[in-house]
C-alpha cells in the first residue's frame, strides 16, 4: 500500500505530465532525426511509415492499459495521463497516414482513394483513424459537459473498435512479409486488456 501511495504521489507531481509528454514525443523526434540524417536504412520511407504506425499501436496499448493498471496497482492518479496518451495514439496515427500519403502516394488524392479501396489493410487503417477522430475531437473537459458524461463515455467506447481495427491493420500489413511475431505479442496484450475489462463489466452486472 505504501509503495502504491508513493508511486501515486510521483504521478501527481507537477513535473509528471510534462515528463510523460516529452517521453511520448521522443519517438517522433527520434524518427524525424534519423530521417533527416539518412539513418533509416535501405528503405527510409517505409521505415518511417512503419515506425510511426508501430508507435500508434503502442500508444493504443498504453491507453487500454491505464484502467487495469490503475485498478490493480491502486494508482488512481494514473488516470490523469490517459487523455494525453490517447491523443498521442491519434497523433502517431495521423503522422502514419500523412507519411504514407506523402511518400507512397505523392499526395495524389485520387491515387490515395483508389489505394484505400483496393487494399483492405489500408482501408482498415483509414477506418481506425476515422474511429479515433471523434475521440480526439471530444477529448477536452468542455466536450464532456456538452455531451453529458454518459453520452461521452458511450462515444469513447469507440476506442475498443479502434484498437481492434488497428491490430487487424497491423496483422494484414505483416502478413505480406510473413512476419507474425510482433502481431501475436500485441494481439495477446490487447486480448488480455479487453478480457480484463469484459470480466469487470460482467462482475458489475452480476453485482447489480
């Protein structure tokens, strides 16, 4: 209990949020630095696109992990970082799409639309971004007041659908390379987190 209380105090420290923000932005800065100085390997465009997509998925996993970790470890202050982590998941997803649009498609809108309709894994990626968009747009306190807490909570359950479509996008992309190791790791992690939430929801229903 004392250890949990100590961590909770650290999470409430005024420096905690700026530190988490800087850490969350660090992967983008690192990828940008490597891109500028030609350190992304033989196919830098693909490395940049995939790197941004990987970080979108990682931040999505962190968002889903906040509530279980908060509950199990008794760190209520962890909740104050969930919104920021969610916005970073959206940020990396947007950067992933922009990198694809610029480097793969040359910002040709017609080609982008054709490619989205032709390739299912890109369609899933686009769907993920569309699911994340209303969550990012209503991530501020005024939106909760305007929508009402219950309606806002229902809307933000879209995060579960976004997590699944993002994972499917990742799976389909790696299937082309016959590389499933990371897919299974992320899928297992997401399944564990969603399973925990389902179990909690069933327990609440039985208690009611």
